[in-house]
C-alpha cells in the first residue's frame, strides 16, 4: 500500500462534502506531476485530505476506490481522475505550521513541492500524522 496527500480548497470541496457524498471522483488535476501521482495510485491506497488556501491543515483520511481513468470533465486524454472514498476524520487536525516544525514531517512533498495538488507521502510521514492527530485506523 502507498500513501498520498490530496488537496482541496474548503470553499470548493471540503472534507465534510466528501463525508456526505461518501465517494466521488477526483478530477480537475492539470499539473503533470500531480497527474503522474494519480496514475501511480492503486485501489486501497490511503490519502491524507488537506484543506488548502483556507485552513492549511490535514483534516481526514480517504482511500482510492478506483484507479485512474480519463477525467470526465475535459475532452483531453492527457488528464485522469480517480475515485476516492472518505475513511475517517482526523481526531486532531494537523496544520501546515505543525508539519513545518516537525523533524519527521518538515521535508514532506507538501512542504517541498507546495504547489502540487497530489503528492506522495512516506510511510513514516503517514504514521507520524496519525500519531500527532491521535487517530487510529
């Protein structure tokens, strides 16, 4: 299993909406690096759900339920989407400030490649997020 981080602006698609919807397709990615990360995802991979721009915090855990397919919102086979499902909210949200200050998390792709909307997460980073957020899977 691999771990990833996906970003969404809370005004566009907040965590609460994913929880309400249960499952949705993750579309609209128009960056080649982020697209390649979507293509690398496998069914069952876990995702950290990050509120970007407003909030700047990891708020929940989701999982990939369908591997990449053509993005249905654009007539261009270059871009792909995946299906995601909410798993559970974090007990305590983890802010970008906390991430940058933590010795294990400070080099996350979220920090180093801050413009990337879909990024990989190392096992030790995922485990650290669970520990800091007091969340058990």
